[in-house]
C-alpha cells in the first residue's frame, strides 16, 4: 500500500485526508443531523456493518458537517469499520494486520511529553464557569432511542497508578449524566479500574483525561489487554511503534494528568471515590447502549462517576464516535486479539499457526478462526492445543474454529465450507465449561444453561474443522490452472 505513504497519518485530520484521497472510503453530508438516534440510524445503512441490525453493510467512513444544536462541531464515524480501511490507515496489507500489531508490541516506543502549547488546547472551557454544560458543548450521540443518554464511545481514557505512577490508556463506555458528570463502565480486569480501586481505597479521586479524535493507531493500540500488555504497560508505546515515533502527550489544564496532544477534544476530570450513579437515571429505560454482540446492554445500577473539571479542544473540532455493534469495534478489538493470539502461538509452536481472524460475528472478541498447518503426523492434536493457548491469550474469547492451511480465515464462506466438509459433531467439538468470559454476551447467564452459575461465565468451545493427518489425501481441493486474467480483462483487480 505504498500510495498511503504520500499522506502520512499523525492525527484524526490527516487520517480523514488520506481516506478522502481513496476511492469509496469516505463520504460527507451537509444535511443537518440530530445526534439523538438519527446520526447512528443513518450510518447503520451507510457503512456500519459488524453485528448491527440488518440491513447494514460494509461501507465508507462518514462525516456529518452540520449537527443539530452544535454549529461549531462536526462528527465523524466509521474510520475503521472495515479491515481494508485499517490497512490503509496503518499502511499494511489487511491480512497482515495481526502480525503488524504483534511486532509493534515487541518494538514499543514510549510516549513523550511536549512543552509547547498543544493543538488540543486551542480552546479551553472550565467547568467552574456557570454556563459550562457538557450536554450543550459536545454532540455526544444517543445511538438508539432507548439509550440511557448521550455517550462518548471513542474516548481514549488515560490515567495513572497512584502508587507506581505507571500509566494506561483504554476505551470505556461514558454516559453524560449532568452538566459536569459522566458515568464510566469498567469491565473487570481493566487497568484503569485497578488504578481507580487503589485511589478509592486511599479515599482520593483519580485524575483522568479523555482524548477524543486521535490517530487511529492509538485507538487500535488502546484495545490491547493482558497478558500481552500487563499492568504497567502503556499501550501508547504500541502506537509509537506503529508510527515509528513517540506519541506526544501534553499536561492537562485542570488536573495532574496528561492528554494526547493532537486530540480534537479532551475532557479532563476525576473519578470520584465511593460515588456511584445509576446509568439510566435520566431516562429510566433500563437500557444502556448498543454493544459489540449486537444487543443493547442493560443499564448498570451503580457506576463510578467522573467529575469533569474542563474541556479543551481544537478550533472547529471533530468529535469522533462509533456504533457499538459496528465493524469498527471488530477492527479495534479484533486486530489486537489476533496479535495476542499470534504472539503466544508463535512462541509455543513456531511455524504451525499461519494466521488468525477475530471474526466479525463475535465483535472481534468472542470468535477466533485459526489457520493451522499440520506438517507431520506428530502435529495431529497440536491444533487443539493451539486453541487452548488462544483461550489463555485472550480471556474473553468464547469459540475457536480451527481450519487447515488451504482455508482462507478471512472468507466466511471458506470457513463454513471447512465446517461442512471437514467436521463431525461427535468427534470434532471440545468444550470447557464454567469459564469466565465477557459479560455482554446475553447467553452467558444461569437461565440459559445449568452449567452457568453466574452471569459472565460460559462454556468455551473448540470446533476442529481440520482434516485428520491420516486422511489428508482424501481432502485435496480441486486444482485449477494458473492463468494471467489481465490478458483477458486488463482492468481486472
């Protein structure tokens, strides 16, 4: 993808410029859109894809230039809603993205703090101003008419361990609750939740910055999880490796923390100790927002609260958002998942696993397809060992489909072909019951299965769609003659 080098990406605006230069990758509209349900409703048809309600499709990213009630702010969505677009943004072949991310973890480039005034602070609003109100300042979308409220879905949350001062960046569900308060849902095991717990035990607030509208390399890197990036590993260093230069941070204006210097918008605040709020207190819908499995999550009864101290932004800022079930979640969550699995499997059994796809249907989290090459009789059974290692590499993985080296892991038809012709349910399924997984899977609850004792537990399953070694000769695909198609169709791609 050498053509992308002509326009190097270093922030959101350069990412948009790159996509605008590529045919079919970016569209915009000057028709006024309501951020309440309408904006997401439009993009569902244009290009959301993923696990969204049908009809939807894989389509271009989209800019909304006129947002009702917010004349100075544009909203963009879907920058990474296709794997091909992520390839353009990271200058990498789509099928090699997992390998690129894997290698970047091992060549980390630490972020740096700049001394000059950052772009993200061209305009500053302090919450102590009586006219300050998040609800009228930023057009956070309400994804559906049932949502608990307006949500920031692409905020890069940055905080530091109050004891070690090690920092972490990650993405969380943030709902506007009042003029200067956000609720924050932290799924168990996230690093910032560990920082929050330490601060809360000491009775102190945890400073936190939320950077919105940044280089997509940061958004991808922020989605790495343990064990690939253990507590104390700053994922911004992965983004630094992806770009070959450090991510630049800047001191916040109202709290003792840093933010991403090139961000479009930064929300500065503190996670308050021992303060909780009901997520849907303003709507009483019982619903939160659409999440990656394709269902709307339940509103949480007690969530930590961020007290906002200030909002800073670039002139005429662009607010970036995403639809929870869209293909964008698959890219952000799935490609780091692939990298983590590839990394552990290459160390455990070099040369046997050729590729991994964190499949769209699982939102990039619940399903992985592993391409395994059996080279000798002793490899029989190692493919299932690879699946077990994948479960260890990514704890929220629920299902693994194993396929041979002649099956394209990025072609769902090919994967299902392998399942129909190389799989027998009585011998090719292996299950592990009573294992912790992701709480947003609605089937992971006691009412669904007697094996589930509490919500968030599951039965992890391996679907072995590989040919038994001793039968390989009976499963050779039909071979077609190699030809130069361009001799017949010069414009063929």
